[in-house]
C-alpha cells in the first residue's frame, strides 16, 4: 500500500505511524501490532515491527545484575544489511537508551550492552556488561582473514565492523544501509523596518533594515527545532552625540543568535524563538577617536508565520536585556518587522 507517512525522522522508536493514501483524506493510525513494516522512499529507510524484551536499568544501586524487563512491540529501523544479516537500531521511549539488534536466518537477538551501579560490602561500583563484543565475534567467526577488534557501541562503528566483515566474506565493499540522519541547513535574506537607535530606544521612526541568516534544523525527533544566526544592517539608525546633544543618521549593525521551533505540520506554520541580539552604532569615521560607539544587547524573542519554512514574516526583539548607552531605557522596545526568504542548501 503506497501513500504518505508523517515522517518524524524518529530518534525514539515509534509504536505507531500516521498514514494517508492521499493528502485529501484524514490520517489513519497504524500501530506496530497492525503492520509488519513501512518504507520511506525519500530517506531509503525501512522500519520493521518486532516484539522486544528490553532490560530497564535505572540509577538505583543493585546487589546483582538487573533483571527487570518490559515487553513491547515497536518499529525499529534497519540500518545495515548484506542480505543475510540485518542490523537494527532501537531507542525505547521508556529509558531512551540506544540498543542494536541482529537478525540472521531465523534468529533475532539484541547486541547486549549496558551499565549499572552495584553495591557490594558497602562499596559502590560501576559495572559494564558488554556481551555484544562476544556476540559479534561469534557472528563473524570462521571468516578467513578477518580479525577486526570489537567496535564501540555506536551505530557508525558497528556498521564499519560489519562492512569489514562483509568485504572479507564476499569481496564486495558496497552494502545497503539506511541514509544517515543529518541536520538541514538553510540560508536566507531578509528585509524590513527597524526602530532601534542609540538615544530614544522607543522612537517611532521606521528605518529600512536588511540582513543575512543561517538556520540549522536538528535531525530526527527535533526536526522542527532550529538554531539561527543572523546579521542585520540598518543604514539610517539614529546616532545621538552626547557632547553636542545632536542626533544624526548613522550606520547600525546587529548580530543575533536564537533557538526556536515551528508549530504544527502544515505548509503554513507559526514559529517562535528566543535568543540575544547585540547592536552597535558607530559615530562618523572622522570622529571615532573622540566619540563613543554605542553598544547594547537585547533579549530577542520573536514570533512569525512561515510558508514551507522558506518564506517568513517575523516580528522580533520586544524587550531589552541591558543597555550600555542609556541606563534609564525602558524595558520594552519597538519590534523589528521583516520578510525573510530561505533556501535549503543541505
């Protein structure tokens, strides 16, 4: 059955998915009890339903090896295969511990690796159970010329180990594995109106402002969250000369860093963010030895509306953090309103 899956780039292994046969119909929810697998073509990733028996280890002190298990059916991602052996990644919502599983012929088992805190004779110890090293050694035993040491318990290292094993076994280097989850990067241009200046921080004159931004989206479950850095320039920001008590238009700059998130899954999404903006306004070049450069930092919350995360209307910087130029400045300042356009480069 083909259609559209709400792809959340899962870090935590899902127990259900939302599916549409076409975009006009309502979502259908399918659980790991109902379907055996699903495939996402754009990511070339496959998730299979498996009944798992998971050891839950807490931060408590144990007199012996923990033996508290929970059973649950989940969709786990197949991250490597050579046709005969499959490697799966799982991260349970119960403890968010990353685990790996192997299937071979009719066998399916966990690569066991965990730590626990042990108490013995009044002393506390940290104990590591790394049974997976022996499991991998047994899996690859009997392969002529293969003598790689056991990898660390990370997906990239286990895959590297299995690739080396497969190359010795078959003479082939290319092995199918899922697409690595990476961050998405956007670059953007923005233009709008600005009201900040060095003297009357709440004056109502609108000045043109323009800038550049880089926005990085986090992978997997956090793909709607982002980190953004931007640089804006305002040619006519107001510079106030404290010696002559006169003001004049002057070039102003702003460097800003914020974290934010998009809300919802539609093409049109509201978004919110919070961060800091550092602004500076310099006197005319002929007077920079005698006259000060004004610097101030503001708390930088923002809200806006986005279309496909590319075209955005944003209203930002409502409140001050502190000002070096005016000790008696009010807490609230006039916002910047800008229209921004982003292009995904990665």
